[in-house]
């Protein structure tokens, strides 16, 4: 059984995957008239959402609306993609470390 830290890392990675889908949808709809950017309040979702529950997409405030009613900023979405990739790499390395510790404890227990 993995530790509670591992469970929190897994929850964090699930939220990152959800955000990745939202960012991909935003980019795909960058030229769709009337489309509104979707994201999630990452900190709120991580700290208060029970693990296993689905996060809620929100419309971020303060984005510039274009004449066609679309408010997707490709610069913002590109930044979120890069940020998400960094966060995912850090989280996966932390999870790998937790698994290594568990494996080492199991191997030492056999001896």
C-alpha cells in the first residue's frame, strides 16, 4: 500500500491531466467564435476536492475578449502547457522516489 504522500501525488497528477485536457480544448477552440477559456482553480481543487471526485472547470477572470466573443490567449495556454509539463515531471519523479523507497523496504524485509 502506498503512503498518503503517494496518494496526494497521484491526486495532484490527476488534476494536472485534467488541466491538460482543458488547455488542449482551449487551444483547439482558439478561433471558435464565442468560445470561453476554461481552466481550474488548481490550488482550491488540490486542497479541498476529495480524491476521486471530478474537478470543476471555471472561466478564468481577467482575460481579454476578442470581437468574436472568444477569450482564448494562445500565450497563456502555451505558458500553462509548459508549467503543466514541469509540474508533471516533478510529481512523477516524487512518485518514483516513493515507489523506490517501498521497493527497498520490501527487499530489506525479505533478508
